[in-house]
């Protein structure tokens, strides 16, 4: 058995790509990179991947839906992901409609649907300390409702206007959930056009409210793309892409207590003072809520090309409220540019994208449209680069240029992240190098496993009598077949697997 396994592994490892590296792991400075596992969900795939710093897949989760758009790994080992329901209702960039949870073994444990003709979940998801989830939801209002709220007909180029709602959902069953808290932008509007209509007031005197007549004239005029909760401050941080702003919302009062990026939106500054440009992925940087990071996409940035990862030190008073001089914009005047130190079109994501600060001070960025992941040190040195090889046409081989390999954003989790405790994260090979040949182990079974795709079989050795079920997956992680459970004695066993099987999971 051992010689057989060794021989097949030798054959598999002898396939060496001599072409220029175009996908997968491009570079890795192990001495300066933060060691951990990177989670990502290609937009063109229904599979979520977890890779190590060497670019090898250590875990996959399979859904029946593409992402819609964010995924994250919870401390208990649960994968929390949004899903694109592929519905014709309220279509738009980042459309979802579903939220799913999968346990470590890949079993779906929860599905929540938030999709109607006038409401649809989109983009991001956040886990709350109590286990509830926070979601972004588009809500559609008719043309007449928008005009009645103070938006002139000339600012309505389509037949509807969407507002944004943030909801907190408590799971109540495998396919159900209860909305236990919500906030709607529609309830916090202001307008200075028609004194006879609701919400009339002085915009500059009410930065806690949203001017219904700023921004574009399309239906999706706000377009939030990220949501994060700070438990200590009981505040919600959202990124409002189409207004080039981030907002911090008090859960207690419902007011926008801080906003940043485009002070002209609340008539407290000029367009020359704009600091955010189509930004994504606003995140709290510390539990106390004193700093934020933002992926500043740079669309329309004046005087410089390229994206940047920005840090904002929040202007907090001693009492914890946000400092703002009357008639002036919220500070700071400029964010701290974390990466790159010099803006360049070599670091540019025109949409989607994100960044995560590591405990050692490094930053892991995702250039979403090109599927490029970059880790950089605080002094701006690149120490890791990975290009997502998964596209809508499958996995791009090494040496070829991928197309449609977009990724919304990524997470890098440390080696000691609680989700990995007691788990066996076996490197199964690199996606771009061909079939993954090492079986995924659940960490509870001891023995040797080997996929033999040439002969459509799996060979495994058990050290004790055990019940065994075999899940067979293809190269994209799609489930092909699940065998009937068998109780097998110790020793070597051979079982057939479907044609096209690349990965197996024994459980």
C-alpha cells in the first residue's frame, strides 16, 4: 500500500510547469508574510476556497449558487456566505437574495431568503456577537413615491428609486429567520427643494440625514457595498459607493453620527475636498472603534491614478462622540494612505475589491476585477501575490491569462484562528497545477487516502473498524456522488469513484 501510494504521488508531483507564472501563487516572501489561510469565493464559481500561503487548497465548500457577494469563516468553523439567487427581481451589481451557512464538513445548516419584487439582499454580510447576521437590502420605491418624498421628476431617469435597508436577522430554523432590527435610509431623508413636501430642511444643518437630491439619477443611486458592526460602540459602518461616502449609524438613535468621503453631499464642503472615490470594504480596525480601513477604488480621483488602501483615524471627543465644527466637514482632511505609498495604475481595481489589516501590520488586498491578491508590509513592500485561476470557463492553466476571474473581497485568517482548532488542513495541491490529488480529511479519521483518477478509484487504509461514506468532487469542488455508508474493517480498501473525480472526502 505505502509503495503504491508513493509511486502515484511521485507521478503526480513530476508534472512541473515551465511556463511563466500567470495564475495561482506568483510570489511569496515567507519570512515577511503573515502566515495564515486566505478565503475567497470567485464570482464565476459556486465553490469557496481556503488556501495556504503557498497557494495550495486546504479546504473547499460547495454551494448551488454563486456568491452574492461576500463570504466569511466564523470562529466556530461555519462558512457564512451570501448567494446570488439568479432571479430577475431587482437585478444589479452585487445582487444576492440568499444567505447560507455551511458547517466544516460542507453540510448546509441554514438558508435565509430575502428576495421580493421590492426588496433584495445584496453585497455583504456581517456576523453579530449574538450569532445573528446583518445584511444590506435594496428596497424599491415607485416614481410617484420618490417625487412625493421631494425628489424632482427631472432627477428620476428610471421608473423607480431604490433606498437601502440594513437588517439584523436571527436564525429561527434551517430555512427561516426573524428580522429583529432594521434601519432604512428612506426614514432619514432630507430635501431643500420643496417646503411643501416631507423632510424639508437645511441640509448643511442636518448631516445626520441624507439629501435625497444628491448623487446620480439612476434607480440604484446609493449602492451600499459593505456593512460592519462595532459592538463596543453599538454602531454600524456602511460604505455607500455611489455617494463616495462611508456612514457610521447609531443603532440606538438611527442617526448617521459620522460620515466621510464627500462633504458636498451634506453641503459642508466642496468637491475639491472629496477623499473617497467609489470605495469598498470599510472595516473597523480595532474593537474600540477608533480607526477604519477602506479600499479606495480611485474612480474619478483627481490628479492621481490608481486605487489605495486608506486608514482613517476617527475624530473622537473624550465623551466618545464625533467631533465636527459647525458648517465644516467631518475630519480628517485626508486619510492615511497605507498602500501603495505612491499611487499607480499598477494597483487599480475599478470596482469591487477590498483589504484586510493583519495582526503584524501587513495588509492583504484584493484587486477584485483582476482577481489579484497582494500582501504588503507597513513600509510598502510586496511579500505575497496570488492570482485567482478560477473563471467561468473553469480553472486557467499555468502560463495562460485568466479572464472573468473576479473576486469580491478576501479574508486572511491566522493559523491559530479558532475555526481551525482540531481540524486537519491538508494541502491538496494548487488549482492552477492541475487536479488536486490529496484527499480532504475531516481530522477525525486516521489513515492514508489516495485518489486514482486514471482508474476512477480511491484507495484508503483504515487503522480501525469504521463507518465510511465517500463524497466525490470534480476540480471545481462540485459534488459528483455520495456513496452509501459502509462499515469497514481495518486494512486497505479500494472503492470506485465517478469519472472526473479529483477530490474525495471520507467521513
